[in-house]
């Protein structure tokens, strides 16, 4: 291929990427290229590459290139949560959309995994669609790292005895091994004393440094009881992560002392450093190794399934035009 055609193809690929990035329909692709030509861009060549069909083909190459590092990131994550939701597409076929929530550089990220057709709309059918979506995306042993789920709260998803959540807890694992964080109405869940996720959700507040006491006297006992609650609920998960329980309390004391000093220099709590910064340096990751495992689990627990709604909205915009 000539250098000129290579440069044209590069610009065409960039345009296709923008179609993806902005969640636009493929049918806009030819007109976007025409506009660039009208504005003087030197892409008036390779006419066979200026169709919406070509755009669809380009996006597949782009998706494959983007998906590989995302797959590796999820597979390399110590823990993650799965967020899922179902809908009926334009062809009246029920599909399940699946996202993963994991921590990268100290920040929780929601990553689109896959769309998969649901053969049967009962719990086993939905779980099978989620499993197929994960495996086909290259995340095969996903249940081993699963610590939370997020969905819209439908009975098929979170029923006590026969639901998607109970199937995700297979292989004899205890309920606290997977914290169901389906927070459709979070205020109702926190007021429900029988909600098994409630202790974890309430205790997790200790990792928001904006709520920490301002004096050393109050900070010293702060969060100790909540830390015990998190440890009790999440120990089965932590044990699979190389967790050293004997070091936890010492690290918690050291973390409070370190962050307490930082808070004194930041009277404005909105400017206070978050615990996510401790994931960024090797020294902190080593010094607070075990407490950061707890923080990571809390970070990946999904507080809503809104990301799935946005995903379906993007799919509908692309398919409807």
C-alpha cells in the first residue's frame, strides 16, 4: 500500500473510532467523510472504504484492539463485580448486557464485557447468558474473583432461593462470599435490618476519609468495629487473595495516623486525599497491603446498575438509525 493510501486509511480509521466513541450510528460515517473532504482533508481516495459497511468492518478491528488489554486487565484484577441487566432488542430477542467493575490505579472502573442472547428468561437462562458473555470475552474463571453483583432488583436476579445471585454463589460458597449489591433503592436496603448486604454497606463508609474525625483522640478508635464487620463478612474472599489477618489491625492504625496527618493539612475535606492514591505507589501498596485488599473489595461493589441502562441506550441509538 502506498504511503498516501496509508495516510488516507489512518484518517478513515480515526473517523470510525469517533463513531464508536460517540456511540453514533454507522450510517453517519459516509457523510462525515464527505464533510472532511469538503473541508479540505486529503482523503478523496479509496472510495470502497467510505461506506457504512466499511465502517462496521473497521470498528471490529478497533474493538478487537481495545478489547484485548481490557480482557487482560480484568483477568489480572484481584477481584471484580459483575453488573448485568436484560432487555428486548429490535428483533424481539431478549439479551443480557454485562459489565465488570474492577480497580485500576486505585480507581473503580466499569468495563463493558459483552451482550449475549438469553435463551430462557428464568434464573438459569439469565445466568447462562452471563456466563457465556464472560467466557466468550476471554474471562473464563470469572466466578473465582467475583465479590459482588449489580442488577435492577428483579426477583429473577436477587430472589433468596432461586435466582441469578444464588447461582453465582455456587460451589458451596457462603453468602458473604459474594455481596449482592443490587442497590435499586439504596435507602430502603439500608433501612432493612434483614438485608444481608447491609452490614457491609454501612461498614464500608469508614473508607471515605471525608467522614473521618478531625481530632487524633476521636480518630484512634474510629472504624475499629466496622473493620471487624468487614473482616467477618469478607474473610472467605480475602483468604483467596493472600490476605494476612494478623497484619490488618496494625496497618489500619498506621493508615489512620498517616491520613490523619494529611487531613490536618487539608481543612477542606473535599480536597483531602482519597484512599485510591495509596494504590499508586509500591511503598504504600507494600506498607498497607492487607487493608488495601479490603478497600479494593469495597471499591468494586456496584451501587447501581445504571451503567447497563446507558449501555442499552447506546445500542438502541446505533441500531435504530
